[in-house]
C-alpha cells in the first residue's frame, strides 16, 4: 500500500464521518447513515470518473473504498457524540481530505489525457462534489454556496498541481505543492473565519440608483 493510497482511504473515511454527523443531526436510521456517508466519501470521485469515462468507477474497481466508507458510517452511527466533541479536529481532518481529493482528482484527469482546465475542474469536483450531494440529500443549502472558503481551496490546490506538472513534470513535487496550497488556505480560512464576499442588498440598491 502506497502512502498516497493510504492517505486517500483516510480522506474517504473523514468525508464519510462528515456525512454521518449530518445524518445524526437529521436523526436518520442506520441505512440513512450509510447513504449520506457515501455521498461525500465517494460521490465526487464517482462524478469525476463518469465525466472522464473512467469506467468502472474507482470504488467498483477497488472495494476498499466502500469498506472504509461503511465502517466510518457505522462508527459515526454508534459514536456520534464522541465525534461531535472533537468537531475542531474533524474540521482539520476534513481540510486534509479536501486538499488530498483535489490533487488526486486533478492527477487522475491529467493521467487520462484531460486538458489542464478540465483537470482543475475535476480536482474541485472530486473534493467538493460529494459534499453537494450530501447536502442535497439532507435538504441543506450546499456548503460551497455559502460564504465559507471551501471549493475555492480545492480549486487552488488542483490549479497548483496542474501548474507544477506543466512547468516541471515532477509529480511528487506537484502533489505536495497542490496539497499544501489547498490545505493551508482551508486551515487559515477556518482559523481566521475568512469567507468570500457576498452580494449585499446595499450593493443592489446602489446599482439600481446608478441605472
């Protein structure tokens, strides 16, 4: 087992826990936990593989992803209160998973011959697409539509990876650079409570006056 593969499984588990915690808040049954946990854990990668025509999708080719997802969901079902106590640690772990999925998704897209811009998009989809599915399933406003810097961090990480690959061709350096870029941006955003600017009613009224 390579380090990157082990990290990918860890990121899958963390994302599954994030889905399980939302399922706990919604008071779903154990099957609901499994479904909601699968969305962020393997949803983004599934969308990526289908879009790229990489069939069978990764979790069909390697059942370990389903095993890890199911195990994380069941652990959350039985120990949700324990996980909630460590909400901050989970945010950090989630940032880790986001950064990792961003570069892994972009790397797979490039390996399949996708153009650089498409590779960046696939990295962002791998990292945040599953979260959208999770939120839609639970009738929540998708996280990436809120003020938090989340998908932006994934885009940065994927773009750094693709840019480094274009400039140097050094896969290891590109993976590290992209991963750290996405991770640091997300962690700083969490620490400093940073967010993207939002549309304000005052701005709309000012625009109407100018018209």
